[in-house]
C-alpha cells in the first residue's frame, strides 16, 4: 500500500481527489465563534453545520476557534494543530455504506491550560460574537437536588482565588465579560449545545451564580448584553476507535489521527435569541424557533433516556454495543413500551411532530449495526444523565398517577450495575464522576435496596415516594433473583394482559 497522505492544509488539494473537501478559502475565514469542548459531538454537529454554511459562500466571518479547556484535552488539541484544524467525518449509513467528508470550519485552536490569558482575550475579542459549549451534562456544575451552583467544587474555589488562571468555563467567561465591559465591547451569545433541558436557561443561571460571587459588578452588564439561547441537538456520535482510523486509511489513503464517526441523522433546533448576530444555519438545515422546549423534551426523554435504558440493561446482560442491545427482541419491546406508556404521556402537545414516526426512527437509529456505539460510552456519567433524561418522566407519572414500572426497573438495574459486575461476573468499566460514591451506595444497598435512592444529588426527594420505592425495590429484588432478561420478559408480558 502507498504511504498514507497526512491530513493537513498543504495536502488538501491531493486529498480532494479522493473525498469531499472544503472548497472555500480557509485563509479568509475569521473565527466569529469560540467553541469550548472540541470533542467528537461538536465536530459531527455544530462544526459540520458551519462547514456546510461556509461552502455556500458569503459567511466567512463565522469560522470556529476551538478551545481545549481541560488538561486531558491536550490530545485533540495536538491533533487539530498538526492537521491545521482539518478532520474527517465518517457517516455510517444504515445500508452499510460510508460517506466521507473533510471538515474545515475550525480555523483556530487553543489549549487553555497552557495560556489561560490568550483564551480569555479570544473570548473578549470584538470579533467573537458567539461562545458555544459542549462541556457535557456534568460541566454545568449544579446540584440536581437543589438546582443550585456547587461552589464547593475545588476548581470553582481555585477560579475565585486565581481569576487570571481559571480552570472552569465559569472563570473564563467571567474574565472575558469583565474585559468586554471595561473596553466597551458589545456583548456576545453563550450557546449551550449540551443535552440539558432548558440548556440556555441553565447556563445563564450557573454563569450568573458564579459572577455574583466572583465579579458582582458584572451582573447587570451580563443581564443586558449576553444572550443565552436554548437549543436541542441530536446526532449519535460514538467514540472513534483505532479500527475507524484504519478503515479511513484503507478506503481513502488518508491519515487522520482523530476522525469523527457518526450516523446520518442530524438535527439542531435553536431559540432565535442572539445578542450580536448569528450564522444563517437555517440555510443548511437547522431550525430557528421561538420555543425549543417541546423539541428538547421529546429528544431528551425519548432518545437520550432511550440510550440510557439500552446501555444500563445491556451492560448487565453483557452486550458491548447499543445495536446488539436493541436487536435483542425482549429489550427492544421493553424500550418501545417504555417510550409509549411512560414517556409519551409526559410530552404534551407537539405541534408539527409525527411522534409515532420519530419513535420508530429512534429504534432504527439505535439498531444501526455500522455505528457500533459502545455500551460503556452510553453508560458513562449516568449520575448526570439520569436526572435529566429519565427522572422528569418519573416525576410526571407520579404526579399524574401514571405508569412508571419500566423506569423503576431501569433505576434498579443501574443500582445493581454500580456494584461493578455484569450478570456473567465480568468487571464493568464504569466511568462516572460519582463512581466511588455510587459503588459505596450500591454495595450498601444489597440488603436494603432503598439506600441507593438516598443519593440526593441524583434522585432528589424520590425516596419519599412510597409508590416509587415499592416498585423500585420489587424490581431490584427480581433482577437479583432472576436476572435482567427474565425481568424484562415478565414486565413486557404483564402489560400485554
């Protein structure tokens, strides 16, 4: 085989003979967007949309400066630096084919831990009109039980005492806003692209909570000059593997050290509330609306919760990928019934949405055997996901005397999962900021399952619902006695009667 072609700007014309590449002049693109968190999802989603817009011409002020915020983000920073910001998106179609495209919308890249002041200056630059975020659900630093900002976080304490060398997004934004105010620079938009209901509202509350303590004189300025639009984002983007890198090399001869793998489905619904202009993303398929809430409720409660259902149940059975889990007929039936009986009643009226078709499309997407989304990825940080994806459905059903036995079984399965072994006795790879606390509670719950629900930062006051506790304990004991597969079969059969 010929020596692979390294992906970079110099080689782009040669690479363009093999796959789709940017046709716009990247040297003339200015970074009007600063994006924090340049991982796989951002590069498959917002950066992808922006690349498509740049292809249309006339939008050269909306390139992206990618910020690697945390020390462990050094790898993606080095890859983008070596590849001049270029990377490949590999879209794994349902029919097994592969659509490959080089993306060029990231035109700058900064590693924050090396020089925080450069990042603060970039965020304060008058040309920066949007600061967007994919910092994961846990990055918003709030207590699920109270909804309040967690000031006890050691990194927050660091930022309060070392404002010129922050470690968190809140410290960076506070200093950037301070410079904008001092210099008379216009405000900007903070755009969350994370899976949190009301992500714009949550971002604003957390940012202002921090600023009230760190820079109280900024509060009025932020309220008057900074917009925080809500948005709903959707594209399944599994972790890139070495096999993906080799597949790209074999098929195209391109050496990309960190391509992105994703499904063909793509959706972005955005509240049209920007303080100093925005890209015309609607020209490439995004939707701008006055109220994102119905869309995000639907997506978080069906797609994201559905992913967690499959991940937790599948992990205990011993499955490795999400397509394996959903192609287990019993678990598929469980998921469909969960969506129909528990989630759908909680969604209310969804104008212009064919809910039946949307749910059917989710089953198809989950079952895409070419994506190979790892169960371990889906289960990661479940302590941050379950309160946002699953518990709103539980709370609605409890308030409306509805069905919640499927949700109770999933939470019981998660409690057992956190003991660290699947039903075959194999060690589970658990990645969660609360891993130690979860395991401790899970082990304490062996003889008293209710103890797991005492994790108030996850479950809030759910332990006070005798109805839910009863259903949860019943499910827990059945799983321990009979295993997930029989429990899933039994609950499916019971609701058919």
